[in-house]
C-alpha cells in the first residue's frame, strides 16, 4: 500500500510538472508573439510615417517650385511691359 501511495504521488507530481512546463511554454509563446507583433507594427508605423513625411516634403517642394516659377514668369512679363513702354 505504501508503494501504491508513493506511485500515485509520483505520477501526480510528474503530471503536475509537465502541466506547469506546458503552461510556462505557452506563456513564453504568447509573450514572444505579442512582442514580435508590437515591434513589427511599430516598425511598419514608423516606415509609413517616414514615407508620408518624405512624400509631403516632395509635394511642398514641387508646389513651391511651381509657384516660384509662375511668379517669376509674371514678373518677367511685367518688366517686359515696362521696357516696351519706355521704348515707345
């Protein structure tokens, strides 16, 4: 009877240890997947923001260049008119 109780306790402890180990492994998997997902998401977000900033900057530069060119042409036209008026 003593050996049966010992065998029962031993099997209970062994199954308990494997359960604890499985719970631990599951916890490690959940935490590592969560960290991986967060880091990947943060990386994607930073990349998207960087891309948006670069595209916005390029848009502003292109728009500014276009406006500057239009103003320059208008000024050139107006100064040409002044020269024509002086010549007459």
